[in-house]
C-alpha cells in the first residue's frame, strides 16, 4: 500500500533482457534477430530510394516533385528502422515470458507508405512530370 | 494430451542450433555489406555534386555511420555462430541498438541531402 496516495514511480530503466523470464530456444532468438536485420535492410533500401529520387532524377516541371516523392520514402525508412528495434525487443520479451508474439504493424506501415508514395508519384508524373530533353 | 508449448524445441530436431547461427551470421554479413555499400554510394554520388560545406559534412556523417554500422555488424557476425554452439551471449541488445542508431543517422543525413539543392 503506497503512502500519500500517489502512483508508483516508473522504473528509470528497462530491465536488461537477460534478466527477463527464461532463455528461449536459440533458434527462436536468432530468427527474431534475422527478422530485425531484414527490416533494417528494408529501411535502408527505402532511404536509398528516396535519396536517389530526390537527387538523381531529372528536374520535374513541378518544382518540388522529386522531393515530394523522395522525402516520404526516407521518412518511412527512418520509422521502420526505429520500429523494427522495438518490435525485436517486444518479441524477445514475449518469447522469454512464454507469451504469444505481439501483432506487428510494420508490414502495414510499409504497404501504406509505399502505396502513398506511389500515388504521389503518379500524381506528380501527370501534373508536373520530368522536363523534356 | 496437451499441445506442446510453441516455445518448446521440436521433439525431432530437424536442424542443430549451429545452422541457425550460420544463417544469422549470413544475415549480419548482408546487413554489414548493405550499410557499407549505401555509405559508399552516397559519398560517391553526392561528394562531387555539392561544394557546400554543410552537404560535405553530412556526407561524411553518412560515411562514418555506414562504416561504423558495417564494422559492428561484421563483428557480430563473427560471434554469432560460436555463441549458438556454446550458448553464450545469445542476446546482444547493444549491437542491435547501435545498428538502429546508425540507420536512423543515415536516414537523417539522407533527409538533409534530399532537401539541399544539387548542382546538375
């Protein structure tokens, strides 16, 4: 029973993973790690694609056309990079506590983000595509 | 008869833990190469395009972040297979955190480069 009626202070740091639950099968831990690396490479690919679009494509008639397509892809890559680490940790904690894996939102983010970038690219191509040679 | 927990090893071992370590080793090698190639490509393509000091500082940051993450990933790949066999150091949260930070720094630098005007 707490004194003063106040809420319990939140722990300043999360417990190290090796102090949570019990060690899962090594194959599950490594599968989780490989999944994190796959998302990390996907985020890099989005960053490279966004940068290439923003800097390597010829100028569009619409002045900000290249950046309009490239910058959201870079932002999506950054979001996936950060979220993939949180996903890895949540999976590892669930495995160590013998709980079901939490649902992943990363595939949805990726699908929506690429879809939006594609739609923007289509609009830019119609409205203000690359300037003529 | 209760169903086996999903986290229990299979009754018939189809593969030894060592093979999982090898696959993880390869995944780290792929990631190491990806970061290195990205950094080299960005530097190669953008260094000469822009004389602006800000752009060159950002490009150097991309190079350092990419090289750093590449080295960390390579180091992790060397340890993974051995750790899978002797069961030590299976979780390396620090390495994964550093890789994430490197990717975020690279994305931030790319954002700055994308916003800068390039000389055609």
